[in-house]
């Protein structure tokens, strides 16, 4: 099925928009074996960018391994995920994978399962534990495979901020950094959906991953790059979206990639005539808010009264000077020391973002929902 717009998942080439400069930069880093950290707000398209570049550079001299560690909750969860991804994605067939396992993880008896579908791949489960392997043995696996085959491996790890949530996280980070920093045939591209946590991992001097690699900051895709894509997709569906309305669509969601795709889709299905109108766009925007309401309710229902009061101040265009008596009194924020705790809690929850211009709601649709709700 040919979807007119894609959101909530990484996009392929048909729906990939812009990022020419970022593609050139990231592809150079990967080709030359430079460790790279991607940091950006949510819903900007980090995963899509990484997959796009990986598809461009992968060849007989460079192998790219992808893994998402969002579900990992402990150190050995991570080692299992890493080893399984490296073994499976560097092998071109099952027999080759078995040989790697025998050469580098000979003490394991892996479980292999096959899909009943003839075109589907196999899956593996290693069951690595502290009793079977030391962390260093697993962390060295990509380097050993790359050296054996005389190629370079780029390991791309999504949701890398989960490392910071593991029990005894600092010790784990030190172990990983100690091994990875000496590898000559492997480089890493690390990214995640929580900007604040990723920043803390890689930008605080006290953390082991400080200056582990080059940091790339992704901003939103400019409107001028969205307009041809949006108008073209509507045309394929037999509809007409004026450039001026496409520009307004982007501005309503502040060019956040996933929201642009989602709003474009809802507006399309609300378009009954040949030409998309402002009324159709507003109907699509209402659908977008309604679709995200359950998520936003869950996100805010556990916030304290003080935290909700702080958000109320932000949506009323208070972005600085929260410690002043007037603002604390007007919005019932408590003492100055309490304001600092509120700010840190909301920042950790990725609800607010702190910029040189002040404090803002990080998610534009959450901000619109809060304006409507509180």
C-alpha cells in the first residue's frame, strides 16, 4: 500500500525530505570512522536520517549495524542486544552467522528460530549472562569481526540515553567507553529521543562519554523544502494543496517532521473537494490534537500542582525570571528553591526545553493542547 504520508516511524526515500547538508556531513563521518552523536528535539527525524545515510555508504568495505535499545533495562540486556545485532547484521547468511558465533562466542548455545513465512529472516537469542561472558568480551565483538573480515563496521544505536537509566550506570559507561575508544575498525553513531538526557551523557565533563565523538545538532527541516513534497503528495492523490497553505501547515506544527506528515495526512482525508481549503486544514489540526490527547493526558496527569502551574506560566508567555516574587506569587510556584526543582523535573521529563531565549514547551502540539486545556 502506497501511503500518502508517513509518521510515527522512520521514513524511506519516498518520504524523506531535505537534509542535504546533514546527509553529506554524517556520511563523511561514517565513511571516515568518526564517532558521531546526534542530538535534537523529538520528532525531527534522527532515525530516518541515520538509515538514509547508512543505505548510501554501506558496501563491501563498510558494514552498518542498527539496534534500538529502548527496551533494554540492564547492562546485560544491552550486551545481548548488541551481540545479536552485530552477529546477524554482519553475516550475509545463516551459515556465516554460525561461524561468527563459533569463532567469537564459542561458549554459547544460541537459540535460532525461523519464521514460517518463506521470505522472512531468522531470529536469534544468545542468553548472555555475567556467568558466561565478561562485558569486555561482548564489547570487543564488532572489532573482532571487522578485523577478521578486513572491513569497517559502523554501529548505530538508537535510544542510547537508556544507558543512563541502567543500575550502576556510571560504572557501565566507563566500561563501555574504555573498550570502544581503542577500537580501530569500528565507529559508533549514537542518538536518542530524549534531548536532555543525551546532552547530559555527552556534554557533561563528569560523564565517561564526554567528548566521545563529534556532535551533530539537528534542527527542523525548512519550510521551503517541505512545500514541494507536500504539494506533490497531494497531487498524487488527485488533490491540490496551494503552496501558501502548505507553508501554513508547516508553521502550525513548527516544522516538526512527524507532525508535518501527520497533519498533512489528516488534512488530506478531510479534503472532500479537489482543492484543500483553510477549513480542511483546521479540521486536520483538530484531528491531530484529538489523536494526541490521550498521550498528553497521560503525560501530565502525574505532574504536581506546582509543575502544572509552571507550565501555565510558560504558555502565558513567561519564559524567564521565574524566581522573581511577582511571578512566583502570580502562578503559585512556591519558594525560589522550589522553582529550581520544578524546572529540573520538567526538563528531565522532556516537557520543557531551555534555550538562550528562555524556557519553552518542547512539543508544539503539547503546547497547543495545554493552552486549550489548562
